[in-house]
C-alpha cells in the first residue's frame, strides 16, 4: 500500500504540475484533495475513531436523549423529538421504527428514575459530557490539536449546546411549519410554480439542516479557531455523504432481509451498529475536508510522522519565538500555532513538536484556547536559550542523555561555545529590531 501511495503522490505533486494550463492545474488540485481525504479515511485512524464513537454512543444515547426530552418538555416541544429520531433511523426501514420505539421507552424509564434521584441526574450529565469529550478528542485529532478544553470550559460550553441545541432545532422546525400554515402562504401555494417550489424546498430543507448541523460541529467542537467557510464546506460534503449513504444503506437493508434473518433478533443490533459507524465516519470525513480546506499544506502529509533536521528545528524555534514576541510587544491579537504555520508555510504538525520543547524549557506558554505567549519577558529570553531548547534534553524527553565518547563531548562543547560567542546576550527583542542590512546573506 505504501508503494502505491508513494507513486500516486509523486505523480500528483510532481513539479511539472505547475507548468500545466489553468484548467488542468485545478483538476490536479481537486484530485489531490480527493486523494488525501480518501487516503485518510481508508489508511488513517478515522475508522478506528469512528468505532470508538460508536461505543460511547451506545453508552450515552439514552442519557443524552433523556436530558433533551426533559429540556424540550419544559418548552412544550418534547413530542417533536420522536419524529426526528424516526427520520435519523429511516435508512434502517422497519428496524429503525422498532429501535426508535425502544429508545423512547428507555428514555421514559430514565426520566421517571431521575425525578426520584438527584444522583441519577448527575450521572446522566456526566455520561453526556463524556460523550462530548470523546467527540472533541476525535475532532482535535483531525485538526491536529494537542490540547482539549479544560473541565470548566467543557461544563459551560458543552452543556450550553446540549441543553439549548435541541430547543433551537425544534424551534426552527416549528417556525418552518408555522410558515407553511400561514394563510398567505397557503394562497400562494395555489399557484403551480410556487407549489413546485415549496415541494422542492420541503424535500431539501432536512438536508440543509443536516449540513448546517455538521458545519456547526466542525466550527464549534475543535479546540482551535476554525474559519466559517471551511466549516461550511465540510458541512456541505458531510451532509451530501450522509444523504447518499442513507439512500444506499436503505437499499442494502431492503435487499439483505434474507441474509439478516440468519442473525434473528440480533439483526436489529447489527444494523444499528453499522449505521452508527457510517454516520460517525461520515462526520469525521467531513471534518477532514474542513481541515484541508483551511490547511491545504497538510494534503500530502496527512497523519504521517515528520522528521526534521537539526538546523530546521532551530530555525523553526527562532521563528516561532520571534513571531510570538512581536505579537506580545505590539499588543496585537495573540497568535496561535496555525497562524505560525501559515506564516512559515509549514504544516502545524511540523511546528508543534518544536513548540512542545520550548514549553518544556519555560520559554513558551499556551493558553486553554491554544494561544501562544512568551514564557517570560522576551527582552530577557536570549537567542542561545531558544537554540538550547531544541538542542539539549528537556523534561518531555523519555530517554536521558546518552553516554557520549570524550571526543564527541569535546566537539559538542566547542559548538555550544561558538553559538554563545556568536549570539552573545542577544534577546528576542534584539532580533526583532535588527535591520535587514545587518543580517548576513541578505
């Protein structure tokens, strides 16, 4: 498989592509995009992530729906959620109706128990937040984000969405239904052209809502700044894939009745698990699309590990710290790792390892929102310290320093002495204020 992918990438990313006509260049870029998404969905860890989310869904679906039912009951909308469940499980055919009825029965039982025990409510909230945490971890994996939200942010942000999300969704559906019942709208629907327009709108509205929901997940869940246009493109692709897979899965279930009868009563469980897996995989694939739209420099790299040369690590460290120091001194908006990656025209995955070593050395600090700040006054951070952070052992290193031969230690000492002599006491602010004509080789 690796040989095949290597040949495909050598062809798609060949230097001669830049010499092709405009139309062919666009076609090659589209092929690069499609190839990268399919490669990650087949060879990468997205299928494993989707399987893990299926497991947590089985544990959390009833508590999540119980909370949603309770909130919607307070607004008088609790009867609206059952049709939504039927719609979601429609590709399962009659089995979907059976599963929905069982889930609603479980939810009713849970709600009755919760009313008599406060501890049960706490357990429901904990289980629901655990599911949200697993979804965030998967989204952070797709977006190459190393830090999750803090517990306080999870409680405030995820609970807000879990409690208000169903209300907003059901309210939107109710408003659409109210518009359709309006007398003026009813009169307009008497016109054939308007009637056909309403029919088409009624057919595509559910899919548009699914796309909007996917886009919101891609924009909100990752613990990084996601541009709206990237989230919308990912939502569009995810929604289209979900709609297409729903039709195909419904046809599969219909044509496999005899085969599924072998499993007897277990058939309904198997069908539900397969459909859940497909839904989570589609959600992750859409997130991957959104990520590549925002970070096309990762297309060829994917999730593969990156090895860097020593000089490249040093240049990344100096560049990263100088960019952070400049933002800090000028009082501009705090910079994030993805901003540094865009500035240096490098994948953020390449820079994050260097950033970890700078953090371990106490030269760099990352906030909960993945914003970067100097570890201390940049005027007191010497350039030699920045280089030492990537050249010398740090606390994050698993293995201690090796037992080097005497002559090797002597050479290393001479190199360190030369660096300290050349750089002297220059700080990050000194390199920011250095004029271009003073830089050798410019």
